[in-house]
């Protein structure tokens, strides 16, 4: 199961911060966090979730969920809605609206419109609502500029501020390559989780390290932050976390 990693990240509560950003270094896979968060949100009674699939298609999250002990198909079309950009492009090819956006909209503007439409249709009926964006860097691959991606995230952060109990969670892979964008997006929220490699390289008992930063009190000129580090290991049916020093590895 995924309880331990969510508890370590502060994502196990019913009410989450308005904007959460996950920074994923190159050559490390943090997509397990999206699957863990998705499962936790689906288990909450009358909580709505919108999954935006950019890196992996919906079937990937179904398979991951089954290994972690939940079935997304039970919730799809009810408390779970999906914008599956990857599958749309695969099935429709060049006719797909994500490749040829209508009305002169950019890809990111079209995506914001679709997300807003989903929120308008489903938010009012839910006690809380969570939007999961699985990998912002795919937007770069589809032709979006850094400015467009940053504006996309600012629009989502504004959406979260407009409504109570609405949370946006974004992930950016290759965050060390897109460092300015990654830092700018992270500043939009109150919680940042960095998924980083081990200094010692590959280790059988540990896959990587999570650096968790939470803004506790933000004032006009300064803010107070809480920081902690945990090590993690992704197994076939669960995710384990360790405190640094608990296992014999240089972090």
C-alpha cells in the first residue's frame, strides 16, 4: 500500500493544500506518487478527482492501482474523471484537438478550458476536488513554450484559489533540466516534493530520496518552511519509506 509515503509527504489528509508541485529529477521515476495520491483520493467518500494523462495513459493508472489495491474502473465516470491526452493522440492522430487546437487556442489554453469544464460539471457535487497533472514536461514535447507552461500552472493555481477544498497537483519530470520553470511553478503552492537520485547511485534497497518542503507561514517579506527527507523503495504492491541512516546508503 501507499499509506507510509503519503503520510511522509503530508498528503494523507482529506483536505490538501491548494497547490502541490512534484519535482522529478532526470533518471528517476516519481510517477508512483501520482498513483499513490490517486488511490488515496478515490478512497475518500464523495471526493472528486480529475486525472490529466500526459505521460501515461489511463490504462497505466488502472494497472498501477490494481497493484496498489484499488480499481479505478469502479470510480471512473462517478467520482473520477479523466482527460486522456495520450490516448486521444494515439487513436485520432493528427486530427486530435491536442495537436490541432480549435479557435486559435494554444495547447495549454485548450487544456485549461477542458479542465475548467470538468470542474464546473463535477465540483459542486463533491466535498472536495483534486486535479492531478501527471507530467508537465510533456507539454514542452508537444510544442508549448516555457511561458505557456508557467501560465498554464498559474491558471490552475488561480482555479484552486477560487474554490474551497480544490487542490491542484502537478509533476514535472527532468526538473533539473527545466529548473527555472520548476522553481517558478513550485512557488505557486504551499507544498513541494522533490524526487531525487541517490548520490551513491543504484542501491538494491532504496530507489531514491524525497525532499519535502512545506510553507507554514507566509508573510509579506519572509516565510517559514518545514523541510524533511525520506528514502523510498517502490515494490510491486507497495511503497516503503525510510529515514536517512535507517539503511546503509549514502544519500
